[in-house]
C-alpha cells in the first residue's frame, strides 16, 4: 500500500503503475469476484468510433487479450477456468459499427462515458452487444432501467430472438421492436440443462428464462450516430407500436 500511495500521482492524472517481477505476489482475494486486465498503450481498439469519449477510464481503449502474457502452464489453467469457449476466448469490448445499432451509446448531453454525475456516471450508458460468454446471443444493457430494484438501477437483459440482427440495423430499418428477458446459461450439448450458475466445463449458450416478462424496447437509428430508444417495462410485444414523449436520444 505504501508503494502504491507513493506512485499514484496527483488526483485525476494517469497512474503509471508499479513494476513487478515474475512470481511476485501482488495481492490476495477472498470470496468476491476480481477484475483484472492487460493494457497495451501502443494499441487502440478499432471498435470504438470515438476513443476520446472514454477518457474517464483512459486504459479501456487499450485493452488486449491477457492470456498470451502468462507462461504456458499458467495460461492453460486460466483457460480451463474461463467460461467463454469461443474465439476470441478473452472476449471483446468494442462492438461499434458506424451507422449501425450494435455497440455503445451515450444519452445525449450526458458527457459521454464520464457521465454528468461522478457517482452515477453510468446512468446515461447503453450497450447493445453480443453476450460476453455466448456471442450468438445479443444483450440490451442500460445504466438506468425504470423500476429496476438493484442498488445501482442498471440492468442487462437478453434480446429474445434478436431479429433483425443489431449489426444490420441502420437508418433504413426504421423503428425496430425487441422483446427483452432475463437469461440463463444452457449447456451446448444439453439445451435443457440450464441454470443461473455457470460452469467452465463446457461451452455455454445464453437463453431467455421461461418468464419473458421484462418488457419491450423500441429503437430507431435517426442518423448514423444518433439513436432513439424507449423502454416499456412489463409490456407484451403486441402492446407496443410507437414511441411516446418519454423516448430518449443517444449518441456516439
């Protein structure tokens, strides 16, 4: 801790890190989860249309596959524990396609990734992206879902069917209606074996749970980088046809 405090630098400036050696213990963890990543500042991910919009977390646009940086024996153990079995096994965080629905969006006038409120910077975030474990499934992830009872108010749901595919949705598709659901993971070779818990033993498929009662979302590409969105919690697909005055605009 003392070494970290001596190197963290001034507030709101980039931290240059601490040099470590192979085999050095850098920390311990209990029962909670742990985020870790590898960042190569000579690489800028090409799936963010405007990398500068992520300045709040300047390392994000430099994220690379961590597995090649481990010795082979350690790498193999990590890969065995990794839930994703589809290449790239480290996943992907940059899904923007200019002029298409897929990728990250920010509510208009909310200061991009940084947000308007430091404590709730994610309120204006929206991502319509492939599932991180099963990229054949599509997710609707929002920083604020009406009626969400979690502490943050953020939520992510599976898009049932995901037709048309968000990669193909542009201005010409007009208003698109998607059904949202809670989801779980099923074993690829036993689609009836589904659970909220996850196992790294076999490939997993993300599927809607039987209770598809989350709601409906309407989306429309107004311009190549301007998106209209409205969520209708608790509604059935036959109950929603058009936007109301509650619709929001997102940009990137």
